[in-house]
C-alpha cells in the first residue's frame, strides 16, 4: 500500500512540475550539434536526436481539437497516437539501460503535457546513453519485453527497424493529423538543418 501511495504522490508531483514547464525547458527545440565521428553509437544517437526534433515541433502547440482528431472512426486519434509514441520512447530508452519493457501498459491517464515532456526526456536520455558506444557495446544491448513471467529478448537491430522507425512514422502522422484539423506545424521548422527560424 505504501508503495502505491508513494507512486501516486510522485505522479502528482511530476504532473504539477510538467504543467509549469515552459517550451524552453524541453529538449530538442533545435537538434544538438553532431558528434565528431560516425561511430555506431553516435549514428544511433543522431537518429534519436532527429526523431526528438521532429517530435518536439510536431507536438508543439496542440489544441484539444487536434488531440481528438482522427482520420476515421476506427483509427487512433492524435492523443492515442501520442500515447503510442510515448510507449515507443520507453522502449528506445530501456534498451541502452538494460531494462525490459513491461507489457501490457496503459498510458491513458497521462495528459498531453505529461506525454510530451516525458517522451522528449526519454529520447534525450536514450541519445545520451547511445552516444559514443562501440559496435561491441551495441551488440550487448537487447530489446526486451516482459509479460508476466515470460521475457522475450531481441538484438538491437530490431530497435532500428522497429520502435525507432515506428516512432518516426507516427510522428509524421501527428504532423498530418494536426494539419487536417486546421493547426499545421510551424512552417519554419527545417528537419534537414535541425534548426527552426525565429
């Protein structure tokens, strides 16, 4: 009982802090400077940074109308898409941490601000954890899923074509959905340079 109460208090405290966050507190308003070399860990980190920058601007300034938008009745709405991307960000950060992903999970209680803040911070942490890793370090990293007593482990290759690529794909959906709901993304975003004009 005490553990559940402590967890709830942490969630409430974090929620209050997240609500007070300003846009400048969040990572990826611009893409960080590139690493010095094309080592495997640096390449992965740069891929994650590219996702972070895209996600930052895809989710900046969303309205309640945007969050409820879905292209069809049977499709996920934008808020559900953000929940899915958050789950992917958990998987992306858990591999270099050596942590298994517990399934199933339900993130429906998280607000838009919480989802955005947590997703961006998970991506930033994942990038930092991967930066500088050698091929032999990455070879030891696994993508693990745990469901009850069963655990399934996959090589890091599956991260590249799975959760990482999936998160980029769904971030593109967010851009498309918000455009369709009448609130297009900032036109000054430049994903090639990773900078946004003032």
